[in-house]
C-alpha cells in the first residue's frame, strides 16, 4: 500500500509500505479520507515529544472495514466507520493513562491506504457526512467536545469565548456550542475569519491584536463564562476584564505562547478555574458523534487533496490561511 511516511531523517515521502494484517480484536480499514492537524507539522519539524521515526503520519481518518482479525467481528465487514484517533485512554474518564498516545507517531497513522486498529476504536460513520467531513472530526471535534462539556460545563445559557477561531478545534467548538444553545463570541486577527464565525452562529468577535481587545469583548458580551482557549494570553490578567465570577478557562494549546502570567489572588477570589485538556475518551468520542448526528453538524472543510498530494496539503496547512480543515481523499 501507499502511505505518507516521515523518515528517520525527517523527510516526508508518499511511498510503498507493507499493508498491515489485523490481529485478533482488530479490523483493517481502507481509508477513504484523512485530515491534517498541526500535530503533523510539529512532528515533521521534530517538535513533538517521544519522537520515534520512521512513521506513517495522520491521526484523523474514516473508511471502510475490509478485513477482521477474528470471526467474532465479522459484522463490521463492509461498514463505513470513523476512527477514534488514539490508543490507551484507560478506564478512568477524568484523565488518560500515561500510555495514552495519538495515532500517527509512534504508531502508524491514517495517511495511508489502509490502517489496522482495535475494533473498540471504530464507530459507524453517520450517513449524512461525506468522507472528508467524517475525517475532519476526530481530533478537533473530540478536543472541543471534552473542553466544552466535561471541563466547561456548558449549558444553553452559557456565554462562550472561542479564541483563534480559524483553527480546527475552534471551528468545531463554534458548531458544537451553538448547537447546544450557548451564546458564542470569538477572537481572531483576521476580519474574514471573524465574519465567517458570525455567519456560522457567533454573536460577535474582536481582533486580539488590538490593545483594548479585552475591553471590547467585555462591552460586546457583558461577561464570559467559558473560554475555549487555543493560546492563553501572556498576561492572563487581561482576561479578568471580561470573565464572569466562576468562569472556566479551558486551554487545549499553546500556539505561539508557552508562558502565561496570572494573578492568583484574582483567580481564587473570583472562583475562576484554569483547566488544561487534550483530546478525550472513546466514550466521549461516541457521545460527540451521536450529538453531531442528532443535530446534523458538519465540520468546515477548507480544501481537499488527493492522497498522492499529501505533501502539498501539508504545505497548505503550513501557510495558515485556511478556515476549516484540510483533508486527503
């Protein structure tokens, strides 16, 4: 089979590799679509922990089950499925085990013609989704779902701020939060991305590069209950201008900023929580897909590329001009 492989020298190539054979308890999925995350870019630059190369990249994928490792799983043959994008979450919903890891390094990923995964890692694809839409969901959707539902405690009367609304998690967070009835505000440095968010259901947005962005947000929103945060500000004190008492800041990234200062006394006196999150459990993955199907939520797909143009797709992601996901089909 063909696959996108990152060599030990950190060179990407679309090359021939051995097709996997499913073991007992596994299924072989013929990948119909895979989507890109910034994780792949970090891996190609050697900026991801636990680097083990060579490896087939890709965490997000959807396809058709073409073989099973045991006859007891034969009912899955021919089924259209979406793949849970990780291994070894464990039995506790509160947090994963230390062995938890995302597909696509060190384990083989989805940017290949086939992948073998545990039968517990597949969920039937909702029929209303195109292949690329289904493949766009796993990492971004699950991260947003866990952040909003488990950590954010979102309700229909919540006021939610989504930072960096051009990103995949932010886009999914916007779709999920509005479907839950929450009022959503956004930030971006792009007027076009704010305009898109408003068309997609946000009530308004501000440019975070403007000096008084936090005051603008306070005046616009009247106060925020949940922040879905891809990149916490260098001074978290800026947030206190618009956070309601009891607000939750749920951070899932550190793009462009790894150090954040905070006034601890303001945090505890206002009962504000700062929570870190990443991905989610298989149980949450299934719950998210059920919710999306019930509300017919479709992720935003910016562009699609044939699998053979996977390297070009990565270059497009690197440019950072997209609104929505970049997918391989």
